C-alpha cells in the first residue's frame, strides 16, 4: 500500500491518532473536518437520491466516509458520486445504531461503532 500523505488537517490528526492510539483527539477534530461520502446516484439538495456505500460489520451497518475525495479509490466504481459535508453534519445524519468507517481500504482510517457515533453526537449537542 502506498505511503499515506495527509492532504487535510483532519487527515494529519487521523494519522497521528492512529499512530498514538489517541482516538479522543481524532474525535475532537472530527466535527470541523470536511468529509466525503460516496453515493451510487446523484444527490439532491435535500439528500434525495443519496445511495451510500454501506458495510456490514457483524450485523452493524457501517457508512463509508472518506477524508478526501482522492481516497475513494476503487469504491468510485460502485459510487461515482460524492457528497461533501462537515463532520458535525455527518454525525447528525448517521442513523441511530449505525457506525462510520473512515477511509475504508486505506492505510490510515478508523471505525466509529454506533456507541462512538452516539457519544460524539451527544458531545456536539452539549
């Protein structure tokens, strides 16, 4: 796998957090991050037509999310469209009971299981 070169401040935080094991620092940086969510169809202003890439992780639905459009790679064949939104917007929209996979298939990434998504959402709500 090629060497991961961060392209955004959040990618730098993600790489550092993965190396140090400091997931809390990554979660703290997530709300302000610009994230890319691939879709199998064009996405309208109210998210109509949105067809996300989903993974099953032992019965848990996980949403594929990328830190930069260039990270989508091979999934672009399945999902040629993409939606860019902030980490805060993403957390607000992930359905209860679902998780997030940051950069699936990349050497630098992270899984947020449903409990972590819910906790991050509660933190944002104050």
